[in-house]
C-alpha cells in the first residue's frame, strides 16, 4: 500500500490498521516467548508440572488484568492501556536476559506475571477499540473486523511459536529474548506517537464496582468461554509439546514448527469464520450457532482419546485430530469474539470486554495447571477426556444465549 493510498483512508480505518499492527507485533513476541519457555525449560530437565507452574502467574494476572484493565481502558483511553501493555512486555522480556543460574522457577514466574498483564491489556484494548470504530448498525462489518483481527493475531502467534523454536536453536534463549525486546521497543515508540488519544474513553467515569458485568448475555457467554478455553489449554499448552518431544522424539525445531503450523491454520480459519457461519446468507450468528459449533467440537477430543486408548495409529490420530480440532475450535472462538463485542455497551465498551476476557483468562489458567498436572500423573488421554467434559459444559451453558442474531 503506497503513501497516497494510506492518506486516502478514513480515520477509523487508519486507527484500525494501527491497532492491528500493534497487536500483531505484540503477538509475535508472546507466541515466541511461550515456545521458548516451554522448550528451554524442558531442555533443562523441568517436569511438565514445573513447566506449567512457570505460566501460573501469567494466567492468574491475566484474570486480574482483564477485570481491572477494562475499567482502566474506560477511564484512561484504550490507546493508553495498549501502550502500557507493550511497555510491560518489554520489561518482562528484559527480565529474562539474566544468566541461566538466575532463571529460577519463582523468578521466571514473576517475569511471566508481567507478560500476562501486558498480553491481556493489549488484547482487551485491541478488541474493545474495534467497537468504537464501527457504526452501531453495521453488525456484519463488526463481525468481519473482529474475525480478521482475531484470526490474524492467532496466525501470527503461530509464526511466533515457529520463531521461538528457530531462535532457540540459532541464538539461544538469551539471544532470542534480547532480539525480541529490541524490536518490540521500536513498535512501542511508534505506537506512542501514532495512536489516537482518548480512544474508547467513557463519557461518564465508571466506578470500580462497574467492572462486573450486569448483562445476563455477557455473563452466560463468559462462562461458556471459560470452559471453551480450558478445554483447549488442558492438552495444548504443556501436555502436547512434551508428548510430541518424549513419545515421538521430536526435537525443538519439529515441535515448534508443528505447533506453529497449527496456530497459523487456526488463525486463518478464524479470519474466514464469517463465511462458515452466516455471511453467505447475509446473517450474523446467534447463540444457537455457538451451541451447534461447540457440539461439533466435542466429538474431536473424544475421538482422539479413544484412538489413544486403543493404540490406533497414535501419531496419525494426534496430528490429524489436532488439525481438525484447530479448525473447528477456531470457528467457535470467532463466534464468541464477535458476540462479546456485539453484546458490549458502546460507552465504556472495555468494561464488558474486559469482564469477558477475564473469564477467558480463568479458563486458560485452569487449563494450563491441569495440562501439566494431569499429563504428568495420567497422560495425554486423560487430558483429552477433561477437554471433552469442558466442551460439553460450554455447549450446555451456551443454550441460554439469545437465539436471534
């Protein structure tokens, strides 16, 4: 896109592109950091449970940040909360550049806590900002913009997984961290200058008690989201990469590349999810669609668990099953991401979005802890059965969502 083309864009599209670019840069470092931590500490001899514990504060502080961050975004402006998130990620990365002897479990947990705060401030700000840039009567466009932002973010997170494996192999842990912190610092300086002031700031200053949603639809969707993301992370975060490395003998490059390919494909499907869920008929999805797609998703971890139990082409069952799971999960996630932005109030949108992503972070927290503990004690098959139960709960809860789009 040339300079003249950029100048001709409307202010809302320019801001959308700035927010998306900011979000993309952050996501690359977040994905790479997660893969670096999992693979590097597995290489150092950490158990699956200990690796899961490294992400404990990341997920706990994500819960708190989404809850409080929505309130801060409504009071300070989403441009400020987004830039604070970027700055904190740079600090978190810098903390990990110390010598290997200093990288104790507690120290890494503290750095990951900052990273968790940063990630959820950035994500909440980006998702909320879209609501302020799209006219109230343009639900179809809102769905497309949310799907594109969410899908492209996850594709880039997958590229980040790939980069994590590559950088660990080529530069080592410390060299990779220094490179990422330096590049993200450049993006942060550009964001400070270019993002619009007072983006998403509420006209009336919300009180702290307003962080809890008063909308029944948002509360129901939030509960479904918690179980949906717990179902993914209970086998994806720690159990799967360790399973691939130990059971099949895959090295860092193969594990990072496979996980990256999965997340990239997941992001691509998210971006085009509107075409599978009503765009071709000129419709926007409702709660009925959320229930239907959760039901489809439920069948996949059940099938993989049965294949593992029967020792039926284990490698093929896990790899193919994971790819199918990723595609169907992506559509589920895209539906949820659209509905929360649609249900959220226009003034102080970040309050509702923050509450919802607090539930999302709670699901990730539960899934991450269970991923390490259940895999270490009972193996991948048990993780898959828990995933199936969580998806069933998400589907049942979503039955209470409004059925009209």
